[in-house]
């Protein structure tokens, strides 16, 4: 007769250990908590529900990834993703004959960075050789191309290749591409597509009556003709954004007459972080450059400079910090307009606060507007004639050349069709579409469009911080997605609509606290009162922390055929790792010299296995 084992209410045995041993000597312990006087009867092992997939768990599937765009974001993608994603097959399509993006395309007089050069560089490949505190465009282009060479990004780049459209077929993306050198069209295939198309790349001319009749030179500032010489010519500039300010400042020096057409008022800052700039170049002193040979000294210099860019967040919110900033700018602008004080009323905004749109550092701009050869015109343009521009007050101004600094497509809608699941992205994001704005989950992706990731796009960067850091943190977030997909047998990943709706609701609540609602800017796609989608709903550090750990529960997944019915079948494979079967592999990467371990990082590094 089987003997029950007495137990307490918490399940613990009340038999002393030596008595349990005696019980074990007498018979076998059964599942019901009794001992049988004899050997246990064999029972059939559960039948295998499927055959194991013959693969090792540390052998990720090959992921074909296409990056569209070879500017700053595309170059950083080409450097970081191959290092962070095992099994990656990467192609970068760039429409220009060289990498560099906006810094390759923009060559107008005076083009330069409006934040310090030592901030506008990658965090992992800094340069100590910047010539100027605010580097000219050509030097910035050369720097980013040097990063591409250093990290072998060119091996992935297909230059002079323009992406025409993307179509999701249920298994992956079909990428239609034109080789601009040969005219050949072809279709590439990809598991994932990352758009690195930039925010200010798709420039557009305004649409004034009579523009086609104008006999002079008419170009967009981003499409500058390097052979044009403004010396002694009557020139017009339309626009007072960043490029309009830089262009006007430089054209004033040589043109016989400069007409600046600018309907909007704007806040003119010394620089984005408050470091005062001057019209003249600010070469970095040789002795300071020499100090950069000491890595510790250069790191301290970079930290001190970049730290300022993380501490400006409060000025984007309604309240005392912004009020103080407004008063500072009013006083600063008036102090620079003493030669023509009447310009203050034309230039200083009354109906929107600083940071409603991106601040426009303008060293020398206010000074240039006060020169005798410059006229600042706020009257609306009525039409172009064969010889000039007529404003709505009937005044006709003859000009030889007109340069439109009217910005780029601020909608953040990619300039090529993207179709998936019977939807076209441009149509559903259009102002008259179902969403009416770039509808995204965390600025990363959008429901209905699997395996499509936006880099430095809608909600891509915080209002403070730096662009390179923001791009790098977003790419690191995407690397985690790609590793998960490649590791776990996932075919597609897409954000849930409910999660996306709740993110949009948070954005609406957050931006109501800011000063960004009352003006036209690329934050809202150029439409005052429209949903703000150009920047992250929070500080840059807030954005970085959100991206630190993906919320996997916010996504929907479709698995590979081998994983359907059991999510672990493909993922776990044959139950082994390739590494442990490889002679000479380091199986104890977790061991380090005593005193060198930061316990916050213990067993956290994804690439150190086990």
C-alpha cells in the first residue's frame, strides 16, 4: 500500500529528511506525492509535435536592409548598423554622385553650420581639425565623407541611384530604383527599408504668377549655380530662414542692389546655444587645436560645449524661461539695429515666441539689412515680370537674378510613393487624408507599413540636444529591432494602431504646453495650428531614454513559416549554439580583470555571449 507524505499547508514536508531517505529506499516517489513499494512504471514520453529546425540559436537569418539616402543619417546608418546587426546585408541608395546629402548639394555663398563644428559631428568619430568654430559647408561635407571612408560605408553605397517607389508584397519590400548614370530601372528586394532622406533635401520653388516669363536667373538657394557672380548685379532673395539669412548676408557685400523679400518676422539669435557669432569667420586658434592632441583635454572641451545643447529645453515651454529669452532677443536685436531702428518693427515678431520655429542664428544679417544697397520688403509679391518682381502695392523692382530661400518640403512625407496593404503613405498622411499629418509610433514607424523605419523624420529629434546624437540613438533603437527580427524568426514587425493613437494623444497633450503652436514652421509642416510632428514630444534626454528599451508589447508580429504554430521552433533551432561547438571560441567573455568591471554593465552587452 502506498504511503502518503504528510505536508504542511504551505506544501512543505513534515517528514524529517532521514525518514524521506528511508521512504526512498523502500520505493519510488510518485507524481501524486506517494511512494510505491517497487520501481516506478515507465510511461511513454510525450510525442514530438514537430521536427526541430537544424540551425544554431546564435546563427541569425540574413536580413536584407535598404537605406534610402546618403547624407548624415545614411552615413551613420552605414557605419553603425553593420557593427550592431549580425547577418546584415546592407545597400544605401543615394541619388547624388557622392555622399554628403544636404552638405553636398548646398553650395550657395555663406553656407555653413549654424551650430559649432565640434557639436555637429558623430559621437564616435570626432575631428580635432575643424578650421572654424562654425565650419563652412564644404568642410562639413568633407568631414562626413571621411567618416564614410573610415567605416567603409562606400562599400554599401550605390551612388547616382534614385529610389522611385516602394511596394510591400507581404513578404518584403520591392524597391524600384533608377540608375541615373545609365537610365536603367530595376527592382531590388529588401526585408527592411530605412528612410534617411533628410528634412531639408526636397527643395521647392514658390509658385508666383509670371515666374516662367522672367528673363533673369531664377534658382532655389539649394540649387545654386557656382558660376554665378553677383558682383554689380541687382539681386533678390525671397525668404528669411537659415539659408535666406546666410545668403543675404553674403550677397550684400558684392551686389549693387539687394532686395530681400520676407513676409514673416523672425527671431535672430547670436547662435542656437547662445554663443555669440560674428559675421567674420572664427578660426579655431592653433594653440587650442594643439591642446586637442591630448585626448582627455579634447574630451573635456567637447563635453563642455555639447552640454549646453542639452540644457535649453525649458525655453521651448510656455513660462518664465521663454519670457526671459524673448526679452533678451528683443534687446539684442534692437541693439544691432541702431543704424536703421525702424527695421526693428518689421523684424521682431509680436505674435509668436522664440522657439515657435527653429531659431535662426544670423551673424551679420541685421547689419547687412541696414546697408544702403539693401531694401527689406514685407509687402506680398504679386507677380514676376520679364525684368523683375512686382509687389501688391504696385511697385516693380528690376532685378538680374532671384534666389528663392523658401525652404524644402516641410511635410516630412517621402518624395516617392510607398505602398503597403492597399494604402499609400503620402495619401494617408496628406492634410486631406485620413490622418492629415505624419502619423507615427514614436517617430519610428507607422501602422500598416511593416518593416519600414524612419530615420531623422517625424518626431525624430528632440528640441534640444544634437542631431548626430539623436540619429545615432535612433539607429541603435532600430538595431535592436533588427536583431530581434533576425534572431527570433520574425518575418515582419509593425506598430499597433492603439499604441500609435496613444502616442499621438500624448504628443497633443505635450505640445499644448509649448510655444510652438502659433506660427508656421517645419515643426507643423508650415501650417499654423496643425499638429506638431517635426520634433520629439519632450526633451532630447527624454527621447533618448524612451529609445533605450523598445516596448515590444506595442508591436504586431508575423513569423516565418517555420515558426508558425510555435514561436520557439525557428528561434531555438536545434538547441545548441554555434559558438560552443567552435574550437578556440571564447566561452567566458563575461570574465574581466578585477577592478575593471562596472557592475551596471554585467551581462548587459548583447555581443558578449555567454
